[in-house]
C-alpha cells in the first residue's frame, strides 16, 4: 500500500529546496477571517472561508511568482502520478489533498538531498569539530511546522471518516475538532471511504522517510491504525456489490491489512500496545461531559481484531528478559499523582481500572503462544519483579497491576499460578519446614538458610498477594496452609523486639484464619499452640535470629554443649509459654468473626478430656511384658500426654485472661459452651470428682440457658433446633447429679426446650430473673469500684480489687470477674453523700446469712458487702466486729479465690480500725497454725499480716501508745515472717 514514491523530474528536484516547500505549508496554515464583522458569522463559516482563502493564495503563488515555479513543477508531477481525485466541491477535502501533495514533495526532496550529500573526510587534526549536518535534517521550527500540517491532515483527512466506535471521536477531542466534524461534507465526491484510504496511503508513503515517519507515528499512530483497521477488516454488506458500486477493491483492502501489520511491526511495541488498547475500548471512564458518556463502544469486529493483534504483540514483547513488563507499563502511562498531577485520590480513581485492564492482558495467554506454560514461565518472574519496584512514583500502580495479575492467574489457571508464582514467593518459608529435606551443606551449624532480605521480601509479597488482593481462592489458601506454622513462629519472634514485618505477619495470619473453613482454622490454631504435631512447623534444626541490618534471618542452630543445657531448656520453656501468650493476643482480634469463641469451646472440651481421664491409664504395664524399646516408647507417649494436658490448662488460663465477655457471637456458640460444661459435669460425676466449684459452674451454664429461654434473646425455630442438642445432657444431669435443685432445673429446662418455650416452669423463670439481676448488680459494683478508686483511703482496697479481677478459678478455668450480689441484698453507695446508719438490721442479718450460703458468688458478694460497710464505718456493722472477724477467719479456709480473697480484705479492714484487738489474734493464729491449720490456711493468714504490715505506718500514726508493744509482739512471735517481708525499723 505504501510503496516508495516513484522518481520525478530531476530538474525540479535539483532546484527545489526545503525552505520553499515549508513556506508553502505555512501559507496553507496561515490564519484568516471572513472579512466581515457581523456577529452572525459562525465558526464553521470562518473555517471554510480560511481554507478557501489559503488555497487561493497558494494557487496565486504558483501562477504569479517565478520563484515558486520549480515547486509547482514538482507538485504537478506528483499530482499527475497520484491516484486520487484532488478537486472536490468539499473545501476540506481539496485542502487535505493539496496538503498531502506538498508533504510528498517534502519527502521526495529530502530523499534527493540526502542522496546527493557528500560530507567529505573528517580532518584528523581537529577531531573535536562536529561532522557536517545532513541537508535533509529539519530544524526545530521546521519540525513544528510539519507537526501542525500533519495535525490538519489527520483532522481533516482521517478522523471525520471513521465509523462510530472506531477510534476516539473527533468532536470529543477539541473544540476545533467539533467544528471540523460539522463542516465536512460526506455526500460530496469522492466517497468517505476513498478519502480515508487516500489519506492513510499518502501518510504511510511520507512516513517512509525516517525523520518524517517519527513525527507521524509518535503523534498520529492511533488514528492511522484506526483507519487501516476500518479499511482492511470492517465487514462489508451481505449483498454482493458490482465493481462499479464497490468503493474499495479487494486488492486495496488486502493492501490495507498488510500495511497495518507492517506498521505495527515497525513501531515501538509498547506504543502499539497502548494504541491497540485504546482502539479495543476499555471500561467506561468517569467524566462529567454528557457527550463523552454517550460515546459508542468499539464494534465487535474491532474488539476481536485488537485482541488478536495484542496477543501477537505479547508473544513478540513478553520474552524472558526481566524488565520488559516494567517498560510496557511505563509506556502505558501507569503513573501516580506526582507525575500526572492532581491528588492521590483523583489519580487512583482514574487509574485503577487501567491497572486492572493491563493485569487482565498480562494474565491472558496469547493464542499464538507455543503453550500456556511457556508463556507463563517467561511472564511470571516479571510479574513478581513488579512487587519490588523501587521508584516511589510508580510503585503503587505497579504493585496493583502485579497483585491483580496474580489473582487473575490464580483464578483462571491455578496449577500454573501455583508453579510459577506461589512457589517462588513462598520458597523461603518452605525451605525451613520440618518436612523439608536439608542437604549436608545446609545442616552445618550457623549456616544462613534464609537471608534477611529474602525473608523480608517473602513476607511483603505474601501480604500484597493475600491481604491486599483479598481473594480467598482455593489455590491461594492451599498454598499458604503448609507454611502457617512457620509464619506464626516468625510472628512470635517479632514480638520480642521491634520489627517492621510484625504487623505484616499478623495481618496475614488474621486474614487467612478469617477466610479458612472453621475446621481448618481450628486445626491451624491447634498447630500454633502445639496441640497437633502433624501440622508443619519450623524445622527442629532451624531458628530465627536477629540480622545485622535490623531484620530477621533463619539459620541452623549451634550445637548445645553440656554447660548450655540449662539455658537451652529455659529458652525452650519460655518460647513455648510465649507462643501460647502470643496465640492469645492473636485470638483477641478474632472475636467478632467467632473464631476465638469456637477455639475456646474446643479448649473446654479438651479440658473435659483431661479432667475425665482415668488415672489407671498412666500406669505402665509390668516390665516383663514389654521390651526396653516398647517401654521407652510407652513412657514417651505418657510424657507427651502430660505435656498436652499442661498445655491445655495453660491455653485455658491465657484465653480466660485475654478474651472479653463478647467472645461468643451467636447462640450456637453459647449452646456449645453449655454443652461442654454439662459434659464436664457428667464426666466429673462418673469419676466421683464433683466439687462445690463444679456445682457453681454447672449452675452458671444452666442459668445462661434459662436467660435465653426467659426472653433475653429473641429465639427462632432454628435456635430451638440448636438448643435441642442439650436435651440428652440435661437428661443425664437430671438423673445422676446429687443436688435436687440442679436436678429440678435440668428437668424444667428440658421441658421448656422441647416445647419451644410454650411451657416454662417457675424454676426456669426464677433462674433467668436471678441471673439478670446479678448482671445488673455486677454493673453497679463496677461503678462503685471506679468511685472508690478516687478516695485516698481506699488504695489498699483498690489494689485487692485489681488483683481479684485477674484471678482464675482453678476448678472452673474461667476468669473471676466482679462478684454477684445475692438477690435482695442492696449494695451500699460509696459516694461522699453516704450517711452512716443507713444499713438496717434486717439488711445486716440477711448479709450475715448469705456469708454462709453454699453458692460461691452469693457468699463472696456478702463478704465484700460486709467489708464495704466496715470501710464506711457503718455503726451496726462495727457493733458486731467480733462476729464479723469470726466469719472472715472461717472463710479464709475456703478453697475458692472469690471467697478467701474477700475474707482477707475484710480482716485487713477490721485491723485498720481495731489493730490492738485484731493483730494479736492474727499473730497467735499464725503461730499456732502450724499444728491447727493446713499450710494453705496459714498462708492466707500470712497474706492478711502482710497487708497489715504494709500499712503499718498508718497504724503507728493512729495508735502511738500501742505501736511499741505491738511491734515487739509482732517481732517476737513472727520473726521469720517479718524477715520475709523486710519490714523497716519501728519509729522511736
């Protein structure tokens, strides 16, 4: 189509210079006017008048000016050989045709000048002298003139004749383009398709010159490509046309198709890809212009054609060379706000669709590729390299393209994504798994298995792919599961010091735990805690170490000498303890999704197995029945079993401490919790190990069910289906538990659940109401605790409150919160407006009776109420100081934390008021406790003495006459105790 121009008259070429041709082009581009000052003259009329005026001026130059004779001869010779009609009723086409002839004259002249140029030999004596400039070189001003001419040619000769949806419409580019679109007369001869063919053919002819070709393709490649696509590939009408009716012959269409492919092969490939993407049409861009929103989409044939051409470009361009992908994205104008202007939000909103479009192209295997595997083998390393682009201006966009490509490829071709993307990313973590086979060279102590840079890059890439990508695809989840154990241990190691990858590890772990199926998530948590040895973890020979640059690396452990065995054992124990604590921290972020509650229930069930295990299973068989190897294996299993039990207890303690009261997020979890408690109670009964605390835990869990059935929660039919899981357990409790109250409540709960709440006994209603009242009173106690902390005289009491809030009941394994006040007992106010004597005799008698109540929460609440009245100097309470002291001392022997800590508090408060009466009795009881009391009770009395002695300065100031005697008695009878707490010397 774009064959080289044939030789023209030599005389014209010899005398015609570049300046004359460029002067003629300037004359065509000179601005003009209509010559009328009327306001009725429109822009269309001005444009048409200017084009006619400039054509007439050029023709006058050719006819009247003898200096333009040679240019006229050259122009006429080229016009005679031109195969297109040059004159038309449409002024725009006459102007375009004349401009194309002058451009061809310019091209032929430049070729002739270059052919006749003989620069001569350079002078070796003066090598610094610049070589002679070729006569066909254009100056900067001349290049600008040619660019203006090319813009007019494309605007008047190509864009108006493109079909809707092919290329960017002319009226949407500039205001001048909209005017041109209206003044072009499509009905005048020659036909629009013929005009388009002529313009494209002439421009490609001009582009054969290197200098002119660079000017054409750099600015107008897309419009010429759009014209050639329409000329060569647009489907014709179904009815066969006669040769006279055909605008373009089949030969011309074939030439157009060949010219398009030749042009695509010659230009800079990223430029070709960008223009083909524009032609293909992407997602709609946000624009406030109504006309732009009405723009037609590319027709189907053009989209298919551009897709095929893009595939060919990918094969040619996306080779194994690292960096091609970055170069392509740079050429596609993937730049952030710093380079494109505007705020980050504006540019991000404008570019994210472009990034996704590029990612889709990169993830699509070209049809002409030898095989998908060969293509992805070459492209995947370049995609991974986009994650580590250092330039801050383009890093965010490149990373988005890489992440989207990663996700798209994982969704469409999971096997290839796992092989060429996921395996390279996770390779550093796989290298140190306990399932990996280490070579002899890797097993040398001190060998660096994973460097600081490799580990940091691995964690960053995993974060970008999984958390930023946020697509829980099967291939992504399955690939990360084997290395979760290593990732968790790395997270634990980062908690020891400052590390920039700590938050990344935490986010990745939280993301996958939230996306995994609940069973798989629980299994992973078991592996984190060390309960499941089958879960892959860090190799026994590997360890994390701090690197020199502040990062973390993985090395082979050094050999342990005999002297370092104790230190190694300490490190192992502390590491295991820290692992459990860090797991608790991690689960504290998983309460809303329900994972923390499910894992807590799992640990409760494990705790039930620990409590119900028969001790006879721990006894070994006689030595004669087993070999030494079998005996050793049996002992190893027993030790592992004991370790597992201790680990379960430690997990329960950490979870009770770290989890909040919102750990259960749905009724199913509450029912599972109650079921685990009922199973534990039944197991304890089977082994005859029930206790008071066990009874209280059972009452509490059944109270939860009563509250739900009592209307605190709006239950649906599906909820009752879940509650029916408790029926067999409640039946077993009602038949086997020794306490009649619990038996009756279990029977009533079974009836209420079976009838879906249609029938509820009075026992269920009372249990629900009692639990709700206790909850309200618990909130009041918390408010009173906050108020009491503001009083200076309550420092010791507040310290005790804080200590009690973190205690764990050894039997229940549940965190001890504020005690529950028995129903009917009013907690006195601790505000400054409280008046002494507000406690009635009836209230005091009720609280004294509650202090002997078998219900642990009720007893503890009564003891705290008495302590509060003593602290507030209630007259009726102080009158019964001896009886109160007896009650407190008796409750010191109780095994529950709630009770004996409340008793310690009461004794300490009485000692502050009546030190001369209380201290001697306590000292005597402590000294005589060696024979009368258990070591635990004696230790609790010592706790009371310690609290009193710590506040001894206040006691001495209050009782100066007694202090010397008390001090001597204290030191004489309990010298060992005083020495243990290191009391200061008494004042004189």
